[in-house]
C-alpha cells in the first residue's frame, strides 16, 4: 500500500543573493533540497502554503515536493527565520527514500494528570524533544509521556519509560529524566525561613541558658569567697 503525503508546490529558483529580499516581500520563500551524492537544488515556495504545510508536518513528518510535475519525498531539515519575526526566510529540505534511516528531533507531549499536582507540587518538564534515529518514512510524530504515575516529590519519568517501536533508536541516555515533581520555590523558601527562625530561637534560648548558668556560677563563687 502506497503512502500518501502532504504536497507542497515548488518551482526551480535562479535568483540568489540580495535579489531574494524582493521575492520574500512578494511572499516567495527561497529553499534548497539536499540529497546524498547530489548537488543542492535551489527552489522557491509560496509562503502561505509553506506555513500551512509546516504546521502539519513539522520536522518529523515526510512531505512531497512537486517541482514541475516531478515528485520528491523530503523532510524539513532547517528553517531560518527573521531575528524579530517567526516568518520563514529560507528552508532546507532533505530528500529521503524508503528504508533510509535519518536522525530527527521528536517532540515530547505530556498526557494524563499527575496526582502530585493536586498536592501543590510543580510538574517540571526537562526534555521537550528527543533525538532519534528512525526510518525516514516512519518517524514518530511525537512521544506521549504519561504523567499519571507522578504522585510524590522527586517522582520522575525517564526516557527508558517511553515505549518505542523496535526500529526507533533514541540518541539519549535512557536514564535521562523527562519530567518530575518538585516543591514550589515559595514553599521551599517558607520552609527555609521557618527553619532559620527555629535555629535563631534555639540559639537565643541556649544563650539565655548559658548566661543564667554563668550568673549562677558567679554567685556561687562570690558566696564561697565570703565564707572564706
């Protein structure tokens, strides 16, 4: 059964350098296709269609470039954006074939409810993407991480807890924590302040007790001197 991919229309590009700014103002974005053992192919794509396609495929899903009725199966490799905007300025695609293995960054999405959150604990997600090596045509769209086991402080979900297909290899230590529960900073600060107050009170009590003992010793010494 043949796979069906989202299609993005493209055209060959023969404009380079400073002249690309004028094309961008018209909503035409420069791009390149990289293929193993071949020269980079310069193309251009329509910005509105590009944004629509990117929203669906991201960096992990294969799409089909249609260039003058020729089809190329590609992955998005790199997107350059303007410094102060999120509008693509240039895109690099990698041509892939069936059976080819590639590296890709797969988003991590938390699912479920953490019982610990109901106790006021904070859910801290430390990993938002996981690099994998996988068949180009079957890269996971995302990893769903169930947090329903997070009940108490220091509970954690690690990379090893993710159920992976056999042909997917994670390029990250399996003991790496993805998400865990932590005590809110305000609570930590309050507990530290309480502990400091208790320490100060104890120090003051010890000091008073010491002064009292010293006074008693002095009185006893004076009494002894008088008796002598």
